[in-house]
């Protein structure tokens, strides 16, 4: 090979490499068949009762889907906790796996279906989930896709609603094409981090480039309680990105450090603001002005708001590594408060505030019935 041939070969390799990099950014990174699984690293609390004993069943009874679910993620969140979902008339008890399979196949009984389509194709034929977050389908944009990822559903799985069908991989690509940093990005970020983790960014359909550093920066710029569910979704999103990054690096060193600092400072805030009874209130991010006197709490905050904040915090806290974790005594107090709160609350209140109580129920179920949690995966 003479010098000219070598030069031409080197140029061809350089062009090929440049094209690969450009096309990767343009098309976006590969969508994984299996979303990144994040094991809960916290040991289960022993609350002294096992599944099958009355306390667990009494709480689970209150979550029977005897009314149409307000939103699909609530349904998924709820059914994710039990291997058996007992239907109200006991005649059609089906396993959680069957319920999820029916949901994904579009064969869910009409009474459990949301009122509006959760899957549709736009005029450009790209698939989308939910036309709006307030139409009984999703509580938050892309929450359902994030739940699919949390449940370990493969991206080749085709989901159906009515006559529309799409693979989860198509939905992830569509989400990436539409992605921007305005509004609620928490669940979008979780879905993308688990299904399409990559250090290389992607370009949306308006030509704007994004990566997980930009997403992290945007999430960290938000004030502590900014965003839905009293700012707890931002923490959930940050901890998922952080845990995914430890398995498949998607962040720069400075983003990684910034998330670590935010999570550590939040733990300090939660230690300071947890009430002696074990719950956190909507003011969790500010030290209570009069420590020791919480007699005003019932007047200031409805019980469902305390359940919402406490249940949401427990969920992301369970994803933390041991060296960052909330001390066991604080965690136990919060879980025990959830048990008492769920024991007190009426079925009607649960139906009205399913989002708030389903997070508490999830945290409690993990403590009372760890084998159910370990059954989380394996959805066909
Ligand atoms: Zn929420």
C-alpha cells in the first residue's frame, strides 16, 4: 500500500467515524430491550407481620379496584404491589400479571379502562401516550412509560389500545423526538434513563440537542418543593438517573457530584423536618419554625397530603445506596406512620386520593411483604 492509498484509507475511516458519531446523536442511542433494573438497596423492615396475616390483608382490601381507576399509573402503581388483585365481587380475582397483560394487550375489562385513549398515533403516524395529563390517563407526562420501565417490561413488547398498537421502543423514540426541558420532565427523564441510557445525547425533531447532563442541570435548578407532588418527583428522577449512571455511565463527573450533594442535603432536610409521629408534611424542605410543637399540623395539612409526602419520600429513599441512606430509625418511624395512616383512612378517601395513598401502600407492602416486592418483574 503506497502513501496515497494509506492517506485515502485514513480519510475514509475518519469520515466513517464522524458519520457514526453524527448519526448516533441525530438518531439517538439504542433503546435497550431490557430497561435498566434498579434494585432497592435498603433492607426490608421487619414490622412483625407477614403477608396473609390480617394487617396486610386489611390494608390491601382497601385498595380493591371497585371503582374505575383515576389514572393508569395509579393502577400500575397499585397492582405492582400484589401478586393477587382481588376484584370487589371476588368472582374475577386475577393475578397482577394477568391484569398487567390485559392492560398491555388492550383487553382490560371496560370498567377498569380509562375514559380516554392512552395510546394513539399523531398525524405523522408516530405513537404517543396520553393526549393530556388531566384526562384520566396519566397523572404526569410519561409516567406510564416510566412505570413500564420500573416493571422491567421489554422494549419489544407491543402495547395496544383499541385499534392502535406500538412497541415500547417506538414510544421511547417518539418521546425522545419530542423531548424538551420545559414543564414536567421528571418521568420523561426516568423513562429515557432506563430504556435509553447513553452518554451521547440525541437531537429532537426541532434540531435541539439533549443529554442527561442537561436534564440533570434542569432538575437541579428547580426549587426544593417545585413541581408536582411537593417536589418529590424531582428527587425520584435524580436518584434514578444517579443509580442508572452507576451501572451505565450517562453523566459527567460534575453532574454526578451535584446529584450526590443534592441527595445528601435533602437527607439532612428530611432528618430535621420529620415529625416525631414519623410523617413528613408539605413543608418538608424548610425547618419547622417552632420545633417540637406540631399541634397545628392537622389544621394546616389534610391527612392525604401527609400521606402523599411521606409515601413519595419513602419511595425514592429506598433507592439510595447504604452510605447515603436515611437512618433506619427515621425510616421505620415513617413506614409505621404509613401503616397507621392506611389503617385509619376510609376506602372512600383512598378512592378520592389514590395517588397519595398508593405510594404509602407501596412503601408499607415492601416492609410487610418483601416477597411481593421481589416478584415485581417478569411481566410478559
Ligand atoms: Zn406523585
